[in-house]
C-alpha cells in the first residue's frame, strides 16, 4: 500500500466486506496483478452455519486462486453427498422414528453422473462457510500481504470523476484513516455501501422464518444412510419440518462431529424468540432427550429473495449479498457471489491496465443482474416446492402428536385410500430435482448481446429442460465447454486450465495458424494479455483427445473462438477468410469498449 499525505492509502480497488464475495475478489485481483485493500467491520470471518455446497463453476474459481485441493481435502467426500433424503424424525422410542420415506440423487450422484463429469474438470464440493471462509481469508492474506483488514469499518465514502475517497476506522484501536481508490466493490451484504447509494432491494421477504442451530452431538446411532448429505425431516412430535446437515469437520456422514439443524416456525410463533423454547424444540425434534448435545450457536433468519435495482453507481459496484439475497435452497447464493466477482474483476483489471474503456464496466450489471435475478427466482421456486413436500407430511402444530403420526403414516400405508397421498408425495419429491440436479442452472446460463460479447448470428442450441440439462456450445455468450486435451508430451489437461487469470485465450482449429499469428500481432501492438493455441484431434498445439472440443467449437478447422478471462466465449470466427488480424482487433475493440463513450450513471 502506498501512503501519501496524512493517513491516506492509495490503492486501485477498495473491497468492502470479508465474506466469500469480498475475499474471492481480493484473491482474483491479486492473481491478476491488481493491488487492492479489503476492509471488513467484522472481527473475523462468519461463525454462522450458512452456505455449504460449492458448485463446479465456483470450484473452477477456487482452482484459479490455488485453493481447490485444500477445499476438496476438507470437503465432504463425494460418495457422502450423492443423495438427499426425507425422513420421519430422527430418534425415538417407536419403530417409525427415523424412517426414510424418499431419497433423491443429488449433485450428479456426488459427481459420478456422466453429464456432470462432462460439464467441468471440477466436481461439486461441500464445505460449510465457517470452514471455507477462513481458508479464503488465509489465501487472500497470502496473496496480498497487509491488504486484508478485518475489524476495519468503512464509515463513509464519496466519489468523483477520478475515484472514490473512503473513511475507515480501525475498530481495535479507534484510529481512522482515508483510502483513495479508483473503484470500490461493495461486498458487505448490503449493510453500508448499497444503502449509502440509495440502492433498493426488490423482491419478496419473510417467505418463512427459521431458527438455525450449530451443535455437536454423536448422531451416528440414528443418522443412517452415509451417502445422504441433507436430511429433510418431518417431525410429528412438533408438527413441523426441519433440515439436518452434517458439518464435519474431521468425519462426515453419520459420523460427523458437528451438525446444523434448521427449524421452521410460523410467523406468529413466539417460541422462536426464546432460546430456552427453541432448545427444547431441538431436543424434541431430533428425539435426543437427555443425550449429550453442545450448542455452539443459535441464529434466527427469514427466507427472502431480493435483487438490487442496480449493481453499479459510478465507480462503486455491488456484488454477492449486497446485490442479491437467496433462500438457501439450491446453494446459489454463495456461488453466485463468487461468479459476480469473477465477472467484475477481470474487467476492472482490463480497465486499470489501459486495455479497455470504461464502457466495459457497464457490462457487469447487464450480464450479472439478469442471471442473479433468475437465480433468486430459482431459489424461491426450490423453497416453495420444499414447503409443499413438508405440507404433504400432513403435520400441524395445532393437533396432538398422535394425529400427526396417523397422518404421516399414510406415506407408507398399504391402504388404497392413501394411494393419492403417496403419489402426490413421490411426485413432489421428484420435482425437487430442480434443486438437486440443476446442472443447466449452474452451468448453462449465458450472456446476451448487451454484454461484453460479439454475437456471431447463430441461434442458441435448443434445450428441452434448461434447469436440469446443460447444452455445451462454444457460442458467444456461452461458457467455455469442457474438453480434455493432451500436450506434446502426452500429459492430459482440461481446456479450461489454458485460460490464465486476467488473460484472454484464442483457441484456433488445427488449420487456424493464421488466427494465432493474428493474436500475436494484436497482443504485441496493444500489450493486451492474450494467448493463442491450436487445438485439433490430430494436429495442433494440443490434441482434442475425445473430439469433444471439435464437437462443440462450432467452426471449421481454420476458425477460432476468443475466450474471456472468466471462461465465457467472447467471439467466434467460422474460418480464416478475410484479414484475421483486422477481424480480431475489431472484435476486441467492440467487446472491450475501447471506442465507446461512457454513458451516464444513475
């Protein structure tokens, strides 16, 4: 950090917030050679049992910052996150306590599904945020020594045509200082930055009210089915529903030492406000009686789905929970936050490096806001269907437990009169594959022509189920399809690994040397971070082992695609006709906003 004047720090980017969005932004900027300062009012990372599923795309980001193997090593083993299950309670005196009434394959059967294997070189992981964020923080501090400051609070900021001036207080010493930055990223969950800008969060609130417990207990006697990660419990003795999730940290599945349990309360239920009452409900819900149980944290929250009315105001950007808040159903909140900053940081690096005009930064909101809003809607739909499943247990807090047991036993009754109840329950559970098999949502989203892409006029591939099915295509605006390659020494590597932090990649066909030559000329003339390779089944710098890339590339052997630093296709040429150097330079000028005048901002 550069000090000039009295207690003024000068830095290109100020990141406000020390959660997943802010820490990921810090790491990505560091990997691209951009200095940043992260400040967070919190004394440390989160201690709440929050998000835990990390999708394949987010794992690709963690691979970029050098954390993938650390996360996999601490994560739930793949075979223990292959299913979700629905149960009637957990422990109790009767034979039906803990009975499983449904199970659903999830997350590509722990990554074994051919469709999930074909989507990415990474697999899903499961690591609670209280375990993930300390790893993010340690790596961010390693990449930016002195550039990550917890217990430092942003108290005010102003912006002008050239940058942002922020006032920060060290909450440990009470000392205040100023920061002068070219840009500010609000990743603070909407606590300070968004409200100061007058940003509105639009959507629905108080869909459901929840109480969450983080506790230690030995549940191995009752939590059967080691392949099941999330257990959705119908609770006849409470007349409610709950969700039980293992937290590790050393063992997983039924042997997990720690757990999170989420209990749903009605909006008028005053018991939710009393720690004593909810702790009693926890024991009743799980049937633990006087068994040893240590509660580490009780938290209360409401299910909401909201999106900010704008993601950019001048030189200030919002990302993560500051820009959108999701129900936890679908695991899209944490991962969307990471994708936000992946989208934004390469653009900031390009502008700060003199390679792009300010208009490129406008594409952040145009690309991310529609996707984040769609993810909020998907999360809400997932939550609504989960509530429908819970309702089909037939439970109510207003009737005696015996009546609740009579109702719930219809789910496995042989009585023909109960057949419709069983059919409706099975069908509604099956529909929840929209949450646990949402590969199209997680990997198939695309950016349209209003973003930082150059359309090629081709239609998008047809997709009969955009929630569950991912249709790869190397079409502008689409994510880079996964393909295994082999280098000249016979070593295998995924195509995605050729995209290095902050750098564009031109991938030409086996007969596309003209495009590689053009890329070399453009890079030399403009200093743009741009790499180029030829990929073909027999010829090229890399061999397309299974012809996977050949299938999806959408151009002739003499054509090429340009891949953005965030692994989205920016542009495609069907062949090498015309003047490749001119065509490539024109495409880069268009998508980088080099010739565009900056429009006004709200």
